């Protein structure tokens, strides 16, 4: 259930960043981007229907990344303009006094997961700083929170969506903030060619609320990839019973 909710959250933010309404009031850049996105979507689903049932989830996601590159690979100019629009439309992040907050957890960028096939970058999720920030925050919390806490947070945000605001609108190094009630989540990103990677994630909670217990991720745990189950610990072998003594 946790993995399903995580993917739903990522998909919801991906759709929000793309835009799914009509063309009324959209800029020329947004219309052009949406036209290419529809081409990407049509090609992906055309290929997946009838074949996806026989594929591992991670390979489906990798195929989507390949098709994305075919459609958008030569249009980095368009992606740059679209990203600039996405950042410009974010509300300004509200300031806060850090002395009043506890840092519950923070994390820096990790090396690519071994579950990511052939080093493929999942650009369909991380072309946008919002999509990259949301995916990494969801994975970050999935590693830290116990199953019940993660499920409750997912349920709350499914009933009333959370929003990203801009601390820094730089296209190359944006910094985004998301608030959930009194809690603050901040994500620092870096643009690499035509996609974003997360450099740092922080979770802040008011000191007046006290600390919050988190589940420490096992050593070597890596972020889950959309469509793939997180790595599991190998099952322990049951202890062997001593041989029965012969009767007589």
C-alpha cells in the first residue's frame, strides 16, 4: 500500500506540473510543451498496451524514460522555457525563524540506485524541479517514517493537496519549500543538462511540538524507484534441528 500511495503522489505532481486543462489562458511555451507531452504519452501507451503485463515495473518506467528522450531530447530549449514558467508561477515561500524549529531529519544526494537500469535518468519525473522535489521528498519520508505514519501523511495529502513554494527561483539551483501545517520541508536542487537532481532535503518541526521519532533506514538502503519495490532484507534461514538420536 505504501508503494502504491507513493506512486500516486508522484503521478499527481507530474500531472500538475504538465497541466491537463484546455488551452485557454496558456502561454505559447505551455501549449508547445503540452503538445509534445501528449505525443510522448500516446507513444508510451501505444507500446505498453499488450506488452506491459509481461514486463517488470522498473522496465516499464525505464521504457517511458527512453521514449521521453526520443520526444524531448532535442527540445531542451523548450524544457528550459517551461521550467522557467513553472518556477515563476510558484508563490513566494514564507520566511521563518529557524531558532524556533527542530531539524527532525536531513539528507544529501545519494549515488544512483542499483535498481535504476543501465543508469537511466527518469526524466519523465525529474524534468521539473517540482516533480523532482516531490519524488525525493516522498522517498525520503518513506525511508524515515513508520508504515502507519507514512500512510496517515499520504491520506492527509490525498484529501487536501500540499503545495510547493519558492525560496529561490534560480533555474540552475532552485530551492523549494512545502508546508504541512506547522511542519516545513525544504528541498535544494541542481539542474543537470535537462533534468533535476536533489542535493538536500530537510524536515523541520516546531520546538513547541517536541521531537518526532523516526525509523532509521537500514544501512545501504537507497531511495525506491517509481514502479519498483524497495530492496528487502534477505530472509533468515531457520536454525537447523539436531539429528534425532536413534532409538534402542
